[in-house]
């Protein structure tokens, strides 16, 4: 399922275990936060940022402070982002 008209399915592109969409954003949070948010059966799969945030919100887990890496993986470019500020809005 394409997210936008410009998106296309690409073999071996990471796909979210929750929503099934191919994701172009990679992120990393502390292992302890990941373990609290993501159900054990999905610990070794990919969970997109949107689903991670949805699950964390439902569980009342504040996670923004733990975000230490994020990047965009496109078709012709890779962009690394520096997290300068992160706030939890729970």
C-alpha cells in the first residue's frame, strides 16, 4: 500500500510490523524505552515512528527524551538528522 502517489514498493525496504507500510524514517531510542513500548513479539521487527508513538501514547510512556538518532532513507538520498530538542506531549 503506497503512502503517497510518489511512493512505490521496493523489495527489502523496511516495512512496519504494525501497519504494514514501507517506512522511510529510521530512528533509535534507548533499549529500555523500546522494551517498554514495543510488544515482545515485535522486538526484533521494524516499527515505524508513527506506530511507535501511537503505542507509547496508549501506554503512557514518555519517549521523546530518549530519541538519539533519526534519518530519512529515500530512493536517491540518505539524510541524517540531529536531534536538538525533543519534548513529550503526554
